[in-house]
């Protein structure tokens, strides 16, 4: 008997035939990243909110596939459709495929409207495939489907608070497009079945499909036995040229040394040549000149931010980067440094208190060195918009920002950077005595966000929250101290830096 492949399997097939084969025959080989798990969690959260929004009176029904099993879920769907009430996760199987619709709403006396819920800020191409597959299977199963829509998160919506999420989701009608893709969907189903019915794992090389539109959980399996490049072509920065992309794809180029000069811009050539020759590039006079107009004393500022697909604080938007922590080092002409920091782990919106502390900590006149002024400047502008009484001080801070990142890109490159000028790559290359790995628990931005979430969600003990707080403070402090060290080298100051212990 021919199996019914789920919609998720068909989407996997659209990404890579090898992926669907592995999902069916060797699912144990999948290794899901923390980021992927977080995406699943957000999807469930948004789905729960959608149920409340589309069924405010609570008269609908929810099918629990995991608890009921496939056969029972399909059978209960048939029963529920007779009630003419909203159905969530309604299941259908036909034509060798199976799908469970996020939302199915009655229209008139016989028809239905399908809404697929997505925790993204816009409609993605693979989501259009998703809607086409869902609608095809439902119609093949005999459902009189009148319309299909995709509801995604409206990133311009501002949360009013109080658990009121009306307006979080924005619908896009996909009826005509989805219904017109019947032939495509049938081809996908046939191709997916051919792939999984094979006794042999498809021979497909690792490529861009391993990350588009999703990071594949089988990448580790597919990379086994692959000889890694000494200097991977992926280390080239800013690969935007179509000719370069085509050359890499067509030639299956793996090594930087294989890329010809005429396809590279000046920065890419520098990365290739320095990496292959194991040489450091440093335009010391240029870096010193760039910083000559910004005399000490100076401040070094860094933010840590968190974003929520579903806002938890009134006055904030979906996916808005909200500052929950800052670190400021003040460096004197003598090389002495002092430090101030702010971190709120109460779970309340930290924005107001943080803004007040920031204005107080940054003084009025000194240059403020940052690493990516566009990011810090954007966050300052958002704070100024939320708190008009603090806007003057916050905008004054923004006007004093001096960006170290473009100076680093123009003036310095070490092979250890592997094509990146992130501060995590630059610091150990420029100042080998310092590295983020020594921090332990929180050593990068993702870990910082995870630690903050754990601290504010209420499940951690007081001792654990204190531990997380200490790790977050140490991490953000190293970010600003890293900028002090970078400035000292780039400015050619040669200061004997005295790091504050506060």
C-alpha cells in the first residue's frame, strides 16, 4: 500500500531529495540545532495565539496528532467538518500525501477557508509551496475549499499589553496562486515517492541546498568523509557578484586559491592573499589617522539585545531588538579605565531604566566608540521614540558614536579572522591574550540571549539567576574591553592599559 507522505516531507523534498530519503529511512541521523529548536518553539507559541484569534468564542476544536495518532486524527477531522465550526490541525490524506491545516474556518453552509499560520515577518517562497500543497491535498480529499490564506506576523504592529494580540497576524490571500499549482504539487508528490522508494541514499553533494530555505539537520551526516578545504571559499566576504557566485557553483570551487583575480574586489583579494600566504595586513598609519580626531578620554559602549516574535512588553513590536544590557568602559589618557554596566533580569521591560542609566553613564562630551554604529544608533533612535523626555540625551549619545568596525575592515586583516570582522574573530587575532572562550557559560550573542531568557522566565532558582547575571555582565564587559584593546592598537597609542575590576 502506498504511504501518504506528509506536507513537511514534501517541503523537505523540495529542498533536497536526499533529505527526504534520510527523514524516512534514517531519521536518527538528524541533529537539530538550538536555533532550529527555538524556531519550533516560536511556531507553537504563534499557533496558540492564532487559535485564540480565529476562535475567540472557543467553539472550535483542536486535533492533537501526537496524542490521537494519524488514523484517529483523520477520522475525527471528518466528524468535525460536519459541525461547521473552526477546526485547528484538521487532517486530510489523498493522492499519496497527507497534511494538517493550521486553521480551517467554515464559509456559508458548505465551503471552508484555510489559513496557514507562519511565525515569520513576511511570506517566504517555501511558504507559498506549503499553501499549494495544503490546499491540493484538502481538495483532493473532498473538502470544498473556497479560499486559502497565509497569516504571518505583522512586524509593524505594536503590542498594547494585557495579553491582547489582536493585530499580531496579517493575512495574505494565496487562493488563486495555490489553486493554479495543482500540476506542480502532483509532480512534487510523485518525485518525493520516487526518492523515498529507492533502496539507495541519493548521491547529492553538500551545497547551498543544505542551508536554503532551512539549515538541514542531516548536514553532519552528509559531510562525513568529506575532505575539508584548507582555506574554504566561504571565507570570502560579501559574495554579491553574480559572476563570482556562478563560478563557485559551476566549478565546485572549494579553495580560496582557486578563485581568479578578475572575479574578486579589493577586499576579497586581500582576504584570499593574506589567508593563503598566512600574512597579516595592517595599515597602521591609516588606522591612526582615522582615529586622530577622537581624543581621550573616551567611552566604549556595547549593547546586548533580545527580540520576541510575539512581544511580551507593551509598546514593543514583533522581532524588535530590545536592549536589556549595556556595558561602558571609560578610558583616560593615562591608560586607566573605569567601568559601568546595566542589566535587568526581573522580567519587566528594562527599556526605561536602561535608557535613564545610559544617559547618566555616557556623560556629555567624550567620543563614544562602538563596533557597528548602525546597530547601536538604531537602538538609540528606538529608545528616543519610546521615551520623548529622554530623547534629547539619547540622540546626543547617538551623535557622538565613533564606529571601529569600518576602520577594522579597511585597515586590518589576520588569517585567523577567516573572512570575518566580527569582534569575536578580530579580538583573538589582534590581542591573542584575550578570547571569549575563557568566559565559559556565555561566550557569544546567542548564548547571551539564551541566558537572559532563562533568567527572566521564572523557572530558574535564585542561585542560577545570580550565576546567569554574572555571566552576562562578564560577557558584555569583555565586549567593551575588547574595543579598548582594539582602539589602543589602531590608534597607535601604546597605552599600558589598566583594566577596571568593577
